[in-house]
C-alpha cells in the first residue's frame, strides 16, 4: 500500500473517529464544545483544501506572500476578538486585537527576515509568518479572556482602587494585570519541553526532508523563541490597550 493510499484511509476512517472521540469526551466532561469540535474539524478540512490551492499562487511572488500573511492576520484578528467578546464586550476590541497580533508578529518577523535569519524568499517567509501570527493570536486570545474574566471577578477591588484615587488603567493593571502572564504558559511549556516531550513540526519536517538534525534544531529554536517574543509583545499590547479602554461594568462580565 502506498503512503498516499494510507493517508486517504486515515482521512476517511481515522479522522472522523477522532472527532467522535473528542465530542464524547467533551460531553462527558460538560465542556460545552461538542458542536464547536465538529464545526472546527469541518472548517479545517474545507479551509486546508482551499488554502492548498491558494498557497501555490502566494508563493509565486513576495507580494503574494505578504498579501497572504495579511489575510492570516485579518482572520486571526476576527477569531481572537470574537473569543474575547464571549467574556466581555469592549469598545474597539477588533482594533485592539489587530494591533496586538499584527504588532507582535510584525516585529518578530522583521527581526528574523531583515538580517536573513529566515531566508528572504516566499517559501520561507510564508510558513514562518503563519507560525508567528498563529502564536500571537493564541497569546492575544488567552490574555484578553483571562484579563477580562479577572477584571469581572475582582471588580470590587477595581472600584476600591478607583475610590482611593487610582486612575482606571492603574486599577485595571493592579487587579487583572498579574494574570496576563498565564497566556504565555503554552509557549513557555512548549519551549521548555522541546525534544523531551515533543518533537515540533519544523524539526521533524526538516529531518524527514533530509536536513541534518543540527540544522533542524537551529530552525526549531528560531521558531520557539520567535513565538515567545511575539506572544510576549501581544500580551503586553493587549494588556495596555484594555487598561486604557472604556471598560464595561464588571458585574456584566462572564467568568
């Protein structure tokens, strides 16, 4: 049996079974994500099929690559803002997420691309852009949700801070700011355990493609440190923008 045939069998049989397993686990644990799991799996299938066709065009020029990264940032912004709005509706949330994700990702990508750490060609820039944008999106989403939930849970302390003369941004940072760091835990754990618990995709892909383990490890290190930097910047920007926003009544915030 060829490799392609085996992959086709997995797509037809194994992947639906994994979706069913995830749904059953979600229901047993009352996670309320059963529908979301199915929807995400279906969307991923369709989106990857479409993206597979579009990427070929994006890789034909640097402008096509940059345009595709901009699309990534747009989708990431919408996704992150919607997730945060499930906890609390903050004016300008979409703009906040765009700045946090775009700012964090852009700074890191420029630092990697301009000196040539990542080769300045579409084949290298596009996948690196997708990885870094995705990391910034995850950090923004987790930070935004965690910050607003903590603000709601400790709204009494926020009001107490205002009563003793603190400005709203300072009171927000005091009661909610310390939890923003939780959003960096996934990236930190991934970096700390790389090679011991996980063998990330960039490393495995390069080794399977014939690169030396040393070269693969160097690239993976760039990816992991880049994700930490982009995530940290995104969390910082998210915290500062929320602190300076007209915040909703904390009693209306979902925990």
